[in-house]
C-alpha cells in the first residue's frame, strides 16, 4: 500500500548518535502506526520502537532511554533518534507500517532495503 524508504544510517563510534528517517509515499500516512525494526548479524529481526497514529510510543527495553521514535505527518516521515549508541546496536534498521503499535507481528506491506547502522567500539 505504501512505499517506505529508510535513510540516515552510517558508521558511528560508540557513544555517538544517529537519526534515522523513514519517508513514506501516499496520503494515508497519518492514520497508520509505524515501527522501527532491526536485524543484527545472526539474529532475528526485532522491534526497536513503535509509534501509534496519535503519537503514543513503545520501546524495546534495549532502546528505552536512548532511542526516541517520532513522526511528522506533514512530511510523511517517521524518525528514530538514537543516542548513546553501543556496539550491540549494529544492525540493519527497517521501518514498517503496523496494524497496531503494540503488535509487532501484525504488519502491512513488505520489508524494504533498510539502512545500515554500524557502531564501532
């Protein structure tokens, strides 16, 4: 239904910050929840943070206190601000439309290319 393009990844030193962006096409963006997921080498994809259509947020315990998910409906964009990055945060990060921001496995559409985050120690 909607095309999502992630950007903002890169190589950063431990303790540094990155802001990821998820730009969506279409005009139904504001009514949908979205999540940021990541997949580290050798691990399954996991939900990092999600946000409801109204702006309510949910975080994985590993992200809480360090990451902030937000959205700008006027720009059809979801953001993930990542601070105090650790080596364990190294992964490909994906955004995905959700059915509910508290249901990580109920998803709409398909996975995109993601954006690579590498945190050096």
